[in-house]
């Protein structure tokens, strides 16, 4: 198997890259559903609070 994607010296085969794409889509669908319970204002407030916590 030949590597097809290189990222920070880690390599994925074509099958691995395909699976990574599937997982990315599944994660995105989960996150969309998870945050759908919040209003846009609530999402912005959450984002602002998380940004504040990340300040060093």
C-alpha cells in the first residue's frame, strides 16, 4: 500500500484517508445535532466563554 496523504510526517493509505473522511462527516453530523439545541445567541455566548477560558 502506498501512502497518499502526508500530514506532519504521518501517512494514510487511500483506505485510511477514505475512512478519515467518513469519520469527519460523522463527527460533523453529530456536532450539528448536538449544538442544534442551542440558539444562535447561546452558541455565540458559549464560544465567547470558551475563548475566555482559553486565554493565557
